[in-house]
């Protein structure tokens, strides 16, 4: 959850061989190479006149080689003491700023300083080859940092304008800002500008190929062209889909270099592009369906049924018919499975059992409710191949009334089997109960398993989560700030809410009751297990169906709970001390619902640097709840 701005990675040239266990050292900072270039230029053309700016710039080249942040900052301050207009020294300090607001101020000062040292003429005369001049590079770096700072503070239109101006000055885009600009345009739903950007740079890089596929899906849905672009993108790098879909963990730290077609390149693209994929409704579900499932597989459980035939009925009438009462029924099983297309379905089971002997006789599973022919076939199987008895006909079949039995009645009459409608099938009920207990042991509890929880309460929570997801307030945030939430409705509190989703890795909200612990999570490495174990948070994340408790998926289908996207089911849990997690209590789910309803309007009307309290009242399943929301000063 660190909030420091990271430098973009550098592409590493393909090497004939490299050790996966001992990767080469990271490439040096580009500013080090610029210092070497200036030194060589002086050797060839003679030393240029020493100025205060050049002296300060020489110190910057020393600073970037320092691994100790304090030492780097100290040298940067020395450079500024020599020349206050040394833009690269201000950039060094901005890269280490403790919060986005301070970074923004430093980048703004760096841009202004670079403009003063360059003068106005160069912005007219060198348009088109700005990066080719060493003297302009601090300006371009400063403007890039300024754009990212503006984006992180929610000033997104301004951020886009800066990147677009950088491309005008330097159409060759040596800094690679076009890749970030493409993702930002998607986040802002500025597809027309994205189309022009894609057309401007004709390239077959992994980032451009996958962005082009996503753009086609945004415009056309699951069209042949969108599929063709996606297939072409897969040829550039096969690792991207599994990382975008969360099937491989996305590292927090950015690779210091990447190789084309390798996993490192896929990580870099996913870190920049995942937010765009997640913010496009249906995009990740489409990516999963096209790249992960392949052609539909034939279903072994939905093989064509034979149904009653004259020859079969003749043979069945030859079977002995002792006294034996059977029960036959078909029901959806209490779980979901993937079909041949990779889609979750709730299969149906048809059971045949003997109430005379309490023996299970036969069963079959189908993707959909069984047909009369399917039910007939399983009854015939039980007659011909009973598991613990000789082949025989039952004297009677007990069933629940329904159209299938109306269709099968003349065939059962023809083979001499009496059909009796009943309101209880105790043997089948016991089989279903045993199956449900077996499946429940393998699944975590659902929301409705919590004491006092009702389908209506959970349905209101799902509705609030879907509205929150559609409004996507995280797209207005550039870093994980905290929002203080207070209410008189509950005894505990206040809570400090973090809205997750900036990088697209995890989208949702987390409510902490310990601000000091939250600050430690921000400032210390994410791998700090002690901090993770000590933290307590009430959390709601948006996840694909595979991550949701089966009980919640089944309840959502049964009760018609609203879900914004197949990849965005709401998963609510309380993370307690240690690594224990449980479903939220009733009041905790109500608090989550209230926050989900209040946060989008608050974020839209209050920038992170606006620390004035905002009072609002929101409707919940428990009635109206009054909240007070305030951005937490990150000083």
C-alpha cells in the first residue's frame, strides 16, 4: 500500500542467455547515462563554459548514483544552493516527497525552473525533437512527474493535457508517455482521443497490442475484430492474460527492466493497464472466456437422452416385479460448477432410490433441468443395473406432480409400474441433505450464515456495491489516502476508510479503526508480516466468481441480488488480528453499505487536499444513517 511514485522501467535488450535465479543487475538511471554523454561531448568538442546550472547538474549526476535516499536528498539540496533553477535537483526531491501534495509543488517548481533556463525560443524552434537535446530533458522529466502528481491528486484532465503536450514537443516519445496516456484516456472514457493515439503510433508492442484489443472490445463488444486483435496481442506476450486475470500474483514492486515476450513485460503492462481493463464493463470476463477456455468442450452429463422406445418397453416388461417402492426426483444441486465454456452453472441431479430398502439406485447430472427422456433413461438404468440387487421393475414410483410425469405416465403404465404423487420424498431428501452437508464442509460460510442476517439486508448491500462499482470513485484517486468516517449509529468508530482500485489490482474499500497502524502499513514494506498480522480491517473487495463463497453465489442467484460485472462480485469480510477472516456481522454489513453509498459523492466533491468535514445521510437496510466524512491529512 506504499504511495511513492515509481520510475517507469527500462527495456532490457534481449540477451542470448540469462540466469533466472541470478538476474543481471538493473540498468543504471538514465540520468547517469546523460552525465556520461555530457562528459564525452566535452572530450570531443571541448569543455563548455562552466555555469552555476552546469555545476549544479554535475552534482545531480552524482546524486542519482547514491543508493541512500538521505544522501541523494542532501546532494540535491547542495545543487539547489548553487543554482535554485536546477530542475533535476527539484525532481530528485519530488521523487522522495513524503506525500503527493509536496511532490506536486516540487514538480511545478521544476517545470518553471526548466522553462526559465531554456527560454521561450526553444519551445518554438525545437518542437518535434525536444528529447534530442540534453538540455531539454530535465524539463521533460519534470513535466512527466507533474502529470503523474496531478493524476494522483485527482486533477486528471490537467494530467492528460501535460502528456499530450509532451507528445507534441517530442512525437518520437522517447519517454514512453503514450502508454500511460492510453490507459488514462480509457479511465476517462475519452475513446475518440484514444483512437487517434492508437492510429498515430503504428507499433506491435505488447502494450499497444493489448490496449488495441481492449479498445476494440469497448467499441464493438465481442466482435471478430476484437477477437482478432486479442489473438494478435497474445502472440506478442502470452503471459498477460493470466496476470490480468489474477491467476498469477502481480508484484507490488515494478521490474527494473523487462524483456519482450517475457513475464517481466507482462507484469509491467498489467501494472499500468489493469485499471483500464477492470474499468471496462465485461472486459475481464471477455478476456477470460476467449483466452482461457478455448473451444467449448462436449458435456459428458448432457449426452443425448434416448427416452421410451417400443423395444425397450418390451424388454422391461420381462423383468420380475417384486414389492419395491421407489422415489424419483430431480433438483438443482447446492453448488456451482464450470461448464465446457468456463461459465458457472448450477447443475441438476436426478435421483432414484428405494424407500423399501433405503438404497440409492441411480443418479445423473445435467447442465439444465432434465427432460422427460432423461428421467426415463435413469429409471431404466436403475431397473436394469441396480447396484445391490437383481434387475427388476418397482411395483410403485412415488413422485412430486409435474408435467414430466404427465408425459411419462402412459409409458410407466405400459410396463406395469404404478405412479403415485406425494408431498414427501424422505429418501431423496436425505440424499440431497447429505450432498449439501458434504459440499458445505468444503466451502467457507456465506453472508446469510451470520446470525440475524437476512436476504433483504444482503440484497441492499449488493445493490450499494454495484452502484459503487459503476461510479468507480477510485478512478478519481491517485494514491491511497484515508477518509475518516464517523456516525452515532454504532458504538465503535471512527473508522479510516481506504478506497482501493488505483492500480486495478484490488478494488474495494477497507475500514480501519487504528490510524497509526494504517500509516505503518503505508510506510513499511507490504511484506512486513508483523504489520499484516496486527492489522484489523472491515473490508469489501470486488472479485470474480471463483473467489466468492459458494453460498453467496447461490443466494445471489436465488434472490436476484444485483452484480455490476461478472468479475465484480462483492466479497465482504472482517480481517481480525492474525490471519483470521470471517463474514461481517449485521451491523458491520450495514456500515459497509452506508460507506459504499456515501463515498462516491464525497470523493466527487472533495479533493484529497480539502480537509473540511462533509455531513451526509444515506439510506440503508437498517434505515437512514448520518455520516461525517473527512479526508485525513497525510502529514
